């Protein structure tokens, strides 16, 4: 509360001066009517120059002059003194925060904010400083149209407030900041292709614009803190093309994945076949090695594989054929095979007989 009263003490003095002026007028009218009724109009007019009138008049004038001479500048403001007695019509140095005195009637103070300000141009209906779509429309080097949402954070340079007042007055945002940003954004975007604007080159675009705007602002008495490239949107046609391309890339990726799965499965089957073939080859090599050491081993394997129902067989000598004789007694049992010698049998010397007991 104390700070509020202190910060607006010049307004308080102005209010007191206005009130005292009104009370003085009422007082003079009342005294004049009273004197006119009691002493006549002529005497009443003469009494207007008496100390009863002049003393309050001087007090009111003094209070009005004091309110006009004292100016309080808030800490977040800077004052520019427009003066009829200074060269160029303005004091060369601005007024910083605090109390200051000016010459009444010939000097006045214009106040400018020195706190950080944010100016936004956006497609959002309520986001920007202007109502409606206020995004910046630009065209890339390959002819594509893009729309950019931007913000700048800046403030008035305290030491150059006089320059701002002389050049722009309170119009410095609408007539300097806004067109400068829009023009530079369009110029810089035209140096990039649309694919670059929507890629990592966006950071380069943002940094370039911030550097350019900082230099331009400094020349006109403004301090740029940050330039923000908030959003980039594209024309409906280009957006549809980008979406179609993305879908195609995703389809291609899925097709590649499926092809890779098929290749892995085929490779697995091929590896399995090779392993099986290698195992069979190794097995055959072992069998061949065993037969090379003992040729009778194959005869033994044949006998082991015989069906239990075979009772008698005639095996020609030195041949692998086994001939079952199903007409023999079913109760006969298979006995060991014996070679038939020519001296003991009338059988052919080229045969071997197996016999079973009844």
C-alpha cells in the first residue's frame, strides 16, 4: 500500500490540486454572493482582490504548480522529457526510476516500459497480440509455402529511450518490431528448402534470425533477449504429400521386415538341411569304415533285421537275397546257418542251407 501511494504521488498531488481548485472556486462564489447581498455588486467585486481571496488563490496555484513540477517514474519505466526550452525539443538524458522535477507548462514527461515484453505472431486465434491468424506466411527456396508462429522477448534500452521517442513514440511495436520480424523471417526462410526448414536446419534458421534481429533492434534502441520459432506448418497439399510419403516409407519398412523374416527362415531351413546332410555323411563314413574292417558285419545286420515269422530261407552263396519258405512247419524255429560242404550234402556248392527242427 505504501509503495502504491509512493509510486503514484504525482497523481496524488494532481488530485489534490484539482480538488483545491474546485474548493477555491466554490469558496470565491460563496463569498462573492454574500458580499453582493450585503454590500452591493461593486463592493463585492473589489473584495475579490482582498487577502481573503488572494491568499487561497496563491495556495491553489502553488499546489497546482507543485503537482505539475514533480514527476515520479516507476522502477519498471523510463521517462523522456519533452521540453520547449531544450535543444531539439527534448532533454538528452532520460529520467530513471524515482522523483524528478520538470518545468511546469513548458515540459512534460512521456513514460516507456523497460521491463521485458513479449510480442507473438501466431495462427492461434487467441495466442498472438493480434486477433485471428497472425502467423507469418513465407516461401522456401523450392517454392513451398510455410506458415511460422514466432515470438520475440525484448525491452526498451534505458539509455536510448530518447531515440525511441524521437523515431517511433509509442508506435515502436506496430511500426518497427512487427514489420521487421515479418520481413526478416520471410527473407531467411527463402534461403532454405522446405525439407531443411522441417529438419535440424530449423535451429540454424532460428539462430540466424535471432542474430539479425538483435543487431537491428540495437540500432533502434531496443534490446532483444530471445527470438522463438514456435511452430512451422505447411500448406494442405504439401502436408498430404508428406503424409503419403511417410505411409509409403512405413509400408516399405514393413515389407523389408517381412522379407528379412522370410530370409532368416529360409536360411534356418538351409542350415538345418546342411547339418542333417553332414550328419548323414558322417554316419555313412563310419559305416563304410566299419565294413572295411569287417565285411561280415553287413550279414550280421541282415540277420538282426529278419522278421520273427521267417523259419527257413535259402541264401545263395555270396548273394544278399533271403528267400523265406512259408510252407514249412509254422512251429519250426530258426537255427544257425551252416555252410553245406560238397562232401556232406548233395546241395549245390553255391548255396547255403538253413534248417529248423520240427
